[in-house]
């Protein structure tokens, strides 16, 4: 009896952790898919999330308002994406180099601003913030197993999963979604059809940044009480891989995200119950699977035809 209850508790914790881990990855991947469908490759996704995480923490610590922190974090990521847009869309810079440069810039700036803002503290002694609380859905959260797994999370988690059908509807059931997808496939033909290529690409880049920023906010004010350098820990890169493995389709992206998140949850749960496997192996498992998924995904890729290719109007 006790063993059965223990096993059930482990499974419930594992599934609930999967949903939590999926939250920032979903935000990152959904924001990225909007940007890439417009033909702009954002390799600076990690930097956008990191900047959002830092700004969210700073605003929460200085104002005490979690809502304001989330809004400012989202705006911060949008501004980082705007920089990407200026370089990649207006100046026709190489988008691979631009994205990598933004990651390095964000890493350096957040560390510099963090040390400048908290010169009187060491890294382990910085002020704590009040983390966003859980929002339990009335009645549903009390259901056995399902309630804890699906209906006892933070509001950002619900929003992340709600965005999947919304983004899918936007991209495949609306006129503006068709226009955005046309920019990634053939911007010249879109331009000849009267679609403002640069303006709409900027719109997609900014919209993607706002969504990515919510993922960064979840990493800081939605999860931990203290900021530390490079706290996104590769989530932006993993979200980038998820977009490829999900073939640039929101519903497939959701499935791939849950698979990767389950692997991450297994790694945490295995360490918690003392499974005799080197923790380095468990820690690297999601990333190993991500590499394999990217290799397999590229073989059957349906990437936008002109992804990463600058467009200059003749």
C-alpha cells in the first residue's frame, strides 16, 4: 500500500515537473517560430531570454511587483530582438554572426549590470525576491493526480500552453499569418504582392521577442528567488532545437517540448530518489537527445525556404 502511494507520488511529481520545465521552453520556441516563419533566424534566443530574466529580477527586487517585472522582462527581450532586426533586416548582416554576437552581448551586459546594481553583495548574498505564486484552478486542482499535474501551476505556465493553439491559429488561419509565412518562403514574391516585407518582419521579430521574454521572466521571477549569471542555462538553445525538431509547427513543437521536459524531469527525479547513475549523464541526457533530434529533424526539415536570407528590394 505504502509502496503504491510512493510510486504514485513519484509519477505525479515527475509529470508536474515536466509541465513546469516545459514553460520557458514553450515560450522560447513559440516566439522563435514566429520570427523564423518571417524568414529571420534568431540565434540570439538565449541572449533574449537571459536579458529578460535579469530585467525581471531587477524590477521585481526594486519594485516588489511581479506583474511589472514580467511585463518589463517581456519588453526587454523585445528590445534585444529589435537590435537583431536592425542588424539582420535593415543592415543585411549575417544572421548567424548577429545571433551569436547578441548572446555574448547579453551575457556580458547582464553580468556587468548585475555587479553594478549589487556592488555591496557577493553573488550568493544578493537580495531575494518574492517568486510568482501558483494559481490553482478551482475544483480542477483538487482532482486526484490530474489536478496537481495540470491545474496547480503559475499563470505563466497556463499562458504558455494556451499560446500553442493561439499561435497555430494566427499562423495558419489568419491573413497576417499567411503574410508572415510568405516572407520566409519567398519575400520577393510577397513584395510584388504588396506585402511590406521589412515592416512585417520587424513586427514578427518584436512579437517573437515579447513571447520569448515571458520565458525569461519565468526562469527568474517565476522560479527562483535570486538572480545568478547565465541563469537561463541553455534553455534558449534548447528552444531553438525544439523549433527544428518540431518542423516549425506549433503543435509539433508542443510535443517535442514535452519530450525534452520529461527527460529533464527524469534527471531531477532520479537524483532526488538516489538512482545510482552519474549525475553528469542524467544532466546531459536532454541535450544529447536534442542533438539527435536536430540531426533527424534536419533530414525531414520543412524549414522556411528563405530562412536567414536577407532581402534587399531592387
